[in-house]
C-alpha cells in the first residue's frame, strides 16, 4: 500500500496538489494532508494511474498488436481506427460478443477489427483457431468466424462444418495445419496477451484502453470513440 499512496501523492502533486506543493512549500506532507481531507479524489487518481499503466504497456507493442494475420480482419481492412479482439471459439462470452462487433462495424465505417486467435480453453479451441487462420489465408475468415461461433462448441465435426459452410478448401487447409505453419502466430498472440495482462477471453484493445470480458457494445464503442480522438 505504501507504493500506492506514494504514486497517488505524486499524481495529485501533478495536478490537484500542485498548488499546495508550490504555494505552501510543504511538498509531500501538504499533498498527503490534502488527500486525507479530500478522499473523494482518490478513485479518479487511481483511474488515471491505471490508464497510464495501460498506455505504457500498449505503446511499445502497438505496431505488432495491430498488425493482423493476413486476412484475419473484420470490418474495414483500411480503417483508421483499430479494435483488437483476443478470442477463443470455445468461449461463450466471445460468442455473445459477435453481435456487438457486427453492430460496431455497421455503426463505424472506419473501424478495422483485428482478430487475434487466443485458444486457451480446450484442445479443440486450438484446432478451431488453426482452421480460422487457414480460412484467413483463403479469404474466408469472416465467414468461418461467424459460422464457427454459430455452430457451437468446437469439435472435429463443427470445425469441418464451419469450414465447408465458409467455402474453405479443406484439403489445402488441413495440409497447412499439418505442417504447423500457424503455430508461431498463435504463440505470438499468447505472448502479446501476457504482455498486456490479458488472461481470458474476450479481451479488447483499442487506443490506450484494454477491456476484459463481454463488456458490451456500448463500452467498446465508447473506447473506440476515444481512440478515434487520440
């Protein structure tokens, strides 16, 4: 807790406590007294601290984060604002978020959605993620993505059915999967998630915001609007 109070004191000294720092000449003690007298500023200060931490984590890897696997993009591929989604086909919350993403794309013609396969829930999740990347290479990603979530939990049968519905060349896809050519990308996604502190699905990143879980289209839309301004 000591480091937290020190951080908050430093933050308050940067804006609300700055006047006390310079006028009183008492420095940190005066700022601490201000916090004790006005504890209502602490939640706002904590929010600012957390946002600074997130921005610090996202910034150094933004270029890599927003660089999609070829074809694994929803919405406008040349959009000026990017939403990154970490997803797992075995995740019920991810399935519920499909409609939110579709609505956001419809409402934001400049939105580019980079889908990062993050299969953490089952071995079948990994199989579905590999097929999704194979579909992306064939220009069938969006169709496979929607079909896979609609058909329910990933299994050998549902993955094959989704691929066929999307028009994927199964023989070509299965050969690529057998050669392990998608595994490095999946490992990269896992590393990016770890670096960002994303441990579950769905996970969302846009601008300097990280959102965890099925937070709904309104929350994601607000983050997109903020990212567009930055």
